[in-house]
């Protein structure tokens, strides 16, 4: 895992190496083990390395092909590199290292951009063809690894993180108002190519671009899609045993490492499945696990489930985030995340990653399982909507009954009503629910919610909803995890996002996803005899939740939040109606409602403005 950066002058002007070095310094945390630069005329490539595979100097980047034609920088891992290397050897290629990077260069020489379809992994890469003066850049299928770029007149700036680009931009960044609107109204970001910085775009997951360095190339730069999940879906798993076999295979590939590997264990179904299968199928009894706990009975505490592994695991590690830690870490969390995050669960993950770095260099966790297997309660709304559309009223009524009996909640049923609304009404309802957005800000940006209100929440079936979540929602979760882990020079791997698993899961019939009020049916069945039953049949979902509602009622946060919501800077942004925000906080303190999510979003947005914009 590493950081990449590049400066490309389309007008032929030479690249200044000190600017490339500035970009690299801005993300040194991503690669503390090594660094390298390549500057040739009007192109520069910079690289900072976190050594994971082949720790020797043979893995140094930028890396050159054997004939010197291609030079590459690459962030990520190709987990099936051993198998690909054997295929390439049969085609006449030779190798001097044990790194996956060298395999990529040989694959590009052999197959060109079609090599991407052969990769099982996570990546953001740039390959420069010195003979043809062309640049090829690509990102993995689901957006695990980041890739940002800025077209700044006659030059293109590329980096793993926005601050690297900002370090050489030569002017202050501009906040992207539409992105901020989606963040405040929908708790969503990253559903399109935009970032919180108006000048900086991201190469979307499953996309690439290729261009010849020449004047005007930036104006016509159009990323192309190399991976369309709708076109790659395969026949579904025939039974839970087949799912289990593929999941175990994914874990086996993701245990390939020359440094220690651990697991982020939340106590939920997904991360517990990782631990149990590694334990049972791969014989890993000495796993290091890392968990956030809060004390029995407190919101977000999963210790009763996590501790079910105490007789199986010898190296279980815990951290207990609290309000004092959040206050002390707020500045660092803002620097680590680089953009606003809509939940303090990101802080819990931040602390878990910090703990993990004390023991390992690679972690595994359950990201992607909720999107593939309908882990969020509102997916029941899509399930009910699909049954309604098909006229299966009896089954819909039965499923609603099972849902209410299992969860004692109307949330999934209310979600159905929300999903039946036209997109513009969904946007309006979200804004009305918030109540604090400034009318002018809403009027200027309401149309920007179309990607979310229409494409994400407008699905007509459960399968369509799951696919749309891969397209429009998953990436922001992966971004937060990448930034939390890489801040501590730690690589995070996500076994539920092995494309072989995803492409066969997203074609499963609804009754293997949701059945009788329970989600993730096929995973639960696949884990029979492997997972503790208390976890396998859990009805609730917690994840990295925190007791934030209580944190924001403590005297320490009362003082901080009251001052922030009354500050001249906060009042002058034009994003919210300050009086309504203050009234919302008053209601939270009086326990007239839980507004902690909205309070946190405004806190972190203001911290981001302070650090990156003001």
C-alpha cells in the first residue's frame, strides 16, 4: 500500500522535481518505508511505499519494464499475482522480484489495458509509455484504492489524496457546494466524480483513461469505463456451501503478505465470519484482532459478542473510544480524513486502526458485505417494493410481519413509503427532516441530489438496489477506511469485495438475501457450524457505532458546540440557518430527540472549512 503522485505538463514545459517532492511529502504517511521519483521532460511520477509484498529493494517504484519502455507507479495489491506470474512465464516473460508490481508491468506489455479484467485486487496505477508518450491510468472495480486528479490549465495533477494536489495548485481550494449539500441532506458523498474540493475530481471506480501527452489533451480527457458490474454478473451460487467455498478462497488470497495480518473484529456477522473462517479453514489460531468497546450496556458496545472468541483466539486487542478522546483527536481526525465524514463511527474505526498498527501492517474487515447482502434495514423497503410491484401482496404482508416480529421496528416499512415517492419529493423530504438548511443553499443545490434520490433510492427491486449501492454508495465507506488505515501506515483489505464473490452474490434470488425478517440469508446459512450461533442469528446491526448522543451532552462538548454554532465563521457560511441549528442542539440537550448525527456533520464540516478552506 502506497501513495502515488504525478505532474504532467501538456504544453511541453519541464516538470520541477521539487514540486513532485512536495506532493510526496503531503502523503508520506501512506508510504514511510521508501520513496522514488521519475522525471522525464514534461512528466513526473512520485511514489511513497509501504512495503507489504517483497520487502526488498526489488519492489522499489517507480518501476521500469525490463526493456525500459514502461515506467509505473502503483498503489494497492494484486492478490492473484502468483497465478498471473505463472501465466506470463509461459508466454515468455521473466521476473527479477517477488512483487506484484513487476507482474503488472509484464501484464501490460502482454495484454494492454485488458489486463485489468485478469486482476483480483485493489489498485490505482499509472503507466507511462516512454516510446509512445502515452499515459495509462486505472482504478479497481469497486473503488478500494483512491485516485484524484486536477486539470489545471496546461497541466494535469494526480495523487492518492487531495492535499498532495493542493500543495502545488498555487491557490486556495474552493468548496464544492453540491457535494456539501449531498453530505448534509443525505449523509452521502462519492456517488459521482466530485470531491469536496471543486478543483479536484476522482477517477471513478472501474474506470481508466489513456492519452498522449500533447497540447489540449486535458480538455478532451474522458475517463472510460472498463468494468460495468451490470455486464459482469455471473450465475448465482447454487447453495450456501458454494458461497462459503468462494469466501474462503477470497480470504486465502488476501492473507498473502510478507508482513503480519490482523482482523478488525466488530462482533457483527461480517467481521466474525472472517475470523471464524480463517480459524476453521485456514488454521489461523494466533490471529490478532482489534475491536472498539464502550462498556456493557452503552450504545455501540459489542463486547458480549466479541468475547465469544476468547477461547479461540490468543491475541485479542481492545480500544475504548470516548468523548475525551474524540475531542483530543478531532484535529488529527480531520487531517486524516481530508474531507467531512457524516458519522463518529469513522472515529471509532480511526482508533481501531491506530491500535492495529501497534501489532500488524495489514488488516481485514467486512466492508462490502452490507451492500452485497442487504445489511442495512432500509433494504427491506426495496424488498417490499419489489413484491408490491409484482403483485405478491400476500407474501409482502407476510414478510412485513416477519420483519416487525424480528425487529420490533417500523423502519423497513417506512422505507417502502419513502422509496415509492418521486425523486424530487425524496429530496424535499430529506431537507424538511433536517430543517436547518439555508433556503438559498437548498434552492441552489437541490437538483444535485438526483444521483442519490433517484439512482440510489429509486431502485425498483432488491437486486437493482444492491447494484446501485455498489455504484453510488460503497465508495465513500472505502474512502474513509483507506484514509483511516493509511494515516497509520496500515493496509486494509476487504475480502467481501473479491469480484468472484460479488458477481455471483448480486444475482442471488431475493429469498437467499432476505428471508423471514432476516438479511444476509446465504451468509448466515454458509456459516452454520462455523460462527457462534449468538452472532450467526443476530437481528441487530451495530458496526462501528459510538455513544455519540451522550458524548454531545457532556459539559465539555456542550461548551465546544455552543461556541462553534455561535461563531461568526459558522454563521457566515450560508449553508445553514444558525438559529435552527442552535434550536436543534437545544432539543438534543433536553432529550427531545437524538440529533447527534446532524450535530456531528456540522462539527466536522466546520473543522474541514477551518483546516482546508479558510
